[in-house]
């Protein structure tokens, strides 16, 4: 093997370095490249289709679960305690009348049970206090939420005779 320097290459005839391609070789290279691109596009499309299918199935299954939960009748939870002969859900049902002082006091039975339940159940008592504090006081015109006055007629600049 002989060592050629750069100047030797420059002096060489370029026609000696190149050989003619066999007939149809360029067309075969173009076909292979097109086939490879097509396969890549099909793989990308298949991946995208699979992802969409999984997402749709998740929405369908999740939506069905949500629908089942919405249409299922409520069941008493473990947190629905029976205290003083009345459950938490029954107390919550009677709280608006209890807060407005319109709960039937003639029989005293329900009123006394709600009262006793509120004395012993922190969860219901908290709910009761929130309802009571959010009530609009007709004497002062203040809207209260958790014991803080949100507005008064004077703070709004209302003219009171």
C-alpha cells in the first residue's frame, strides 16, 4: 500500500474514484426509504390510536362509575352516629328548622333529641354553628359567616332614617 499525500489526491483523475451504479439501484434505495417512512408513520398512528382508545375507555368506565354513584341511593355511613336517639343525618335534616326556631317544640321529643345530639356530636355541632352564624340577623342587618360580619348597612353607605 502506498502513502499518498493530499497533493497526490488532487492530481488524481476523479473519474478513477467513481464507479457507475448498477441499473435500478437508486430506485431500490428510494423504495426502501419510502417503505421505512411509511412503516414509521403507521407505527406513530398506531401508537396515537392506542392512546386515544385507552383514554376513551377510561372516560367510559370512569363515567359509568360516576353515574352509578350518582344514581345509587344513599347508604348510611359509618360516620352517621346514633346519639341521643337520633342519627347525624336526621339531625342535619332538622337543623334548618332548629336554627330558625321553628322545630316543633310541642312534642319536645325531636327538639330534645337534636339538642342532646348537638351537645355530644362535634361534627353536627360544627354544622349547626356554621348554619347559625350564616343566618341573616334581621335586627342588625349583618350577614355573618363563622362569627365575622361581612357587611352592615352602615358599611355599605346605606342611608338609615
